[in-house]
C-alpha cells in the first residue's frame, strides 16, 4: 500500500518555511504523495496555491488535491488551475480528488449554492474533462488553459461516503477516497465493498482505485492531546457535542497505533493511504517516515 501525507493546511500561523519544509521533507521520505484539503472559513491556506508551491519544490511525489469542494467553484476555472498544477509538477504527478463537502458556511462565504451540489458535481466533472480535451467553453470560443500531460486529463478520484455518492462516482471517477477518522478496518472495508459494488453495477471495465485516510499525530510532546484538540476544532462546525465525541474516538497518537491503522487500511483493501496529521510540527513528517520505512 502506498502512503502519502496531507499538508497541515488548517493550522494558524502557516508560513513559507513551514509549508515548503513539509513538502521537501515528504519528498525526501518514504512517501508516495502530497495532498491538501480545502476549507474556506478558518485559518486555512488556499489548496491550489499551496499545492503549486509543493509541486515547484518537489520532483518525485504525486501531487493530489484532497479534495476540491467542486460545487463551490466554476468548473472551467478549476480545470485551468489543475492543468497549471500539472504543468508545474511535470508529467504524471497530478491527480485530482473532488467532492461536495459538508460545510454549508464555506459555500455561503464565497457565494456558492449548497443546493443540488451532487448533481452539479456530475456535470462539472464532465465539463472539466471537456476543457482538458481542448474543447472551448462556449461555441466559437478558443480552448482554455494548458493541455494536461495525460490524454483526457489527470485521474479523478471521488471523495464519497453514502450509497448514492458511490453510485454517482462509478459513472465518472477513476477511484474513491474514503474516510475513517480513527483508521478502523471495518469502516474502511465497508466503503471498499461499496466501491466495488458500485463499479460492478455500473459495468465498469476496471476496478476502482481505493484510497483511505485518517487523522493521527506523532508530535514529540502531548501527541494525543494535540490530536484530540485538532479533531475537535475541525469537526466543531457540526456541533460541539459531536466534535467532543469524535475527539474522544481518535487514538492514533503513537508509532504502534499509527502502524496498526495503516495495517487496517491495507487489510481492508486500500491501494493507498492519505495520512492527515494533527499538527504542523515538522517532527510529524520525520517520525512518520520512521514508522513507514519500517513497515
């Protein structure tokens, strides 16, 4: 199973040294990819700009947005941004994960509609691929943006959870990104099965790629407290009671606990894991590299 790291995109006080230091450390370690999520409200950095910087200072690891909350955006603009990222990264390094998100306030902050977001995303994916093929955005128009290094554009993964979302993704996605906050085998195995069933029902010729993710921390001091605090802050938008409950459930704060969760995802059938750290301390990368290199 491949293993990648998510940049600490929601932490206050992020600067050039921190973000580029993480990118370079991931590149130097036993990792396969760098990812970055998307939020609007809070001390978060831009997904596109952050991954462009990561692409510019790395050569080997794949660059994977995880994920564009696609219905918040114009599909043509995202297609152009992804094609630019592909040009900066070099051939074959960029993949794209898209989803609808669950934070209505983020939609509201940038004037996007939260309604019918699933339906809009289906249409947006098709529009992005048309732009990458060189089709104009309107009749008589010119092509937009760079042509991606891969014919048809980068692979597209779908961030999904429910049966309807899996069924939709099976119509257009190359794979799925599924989530278990604490890296539990039964949760990931359930999603992996749902993906396989959806691809079979859609009569897809090939099986989906399956990527899983979970929260963890290997901070040198108070890792469990920092992990719980991060998860509480991240999920507080869904209500403080739910956030407190989730913060109590996350336990991947030691090398052994991290190793167990990675084993869980591999046993559940994941092809790759995107690890999401609880702090922006560079020691997270260094300590995680030790665990990964010894698996």
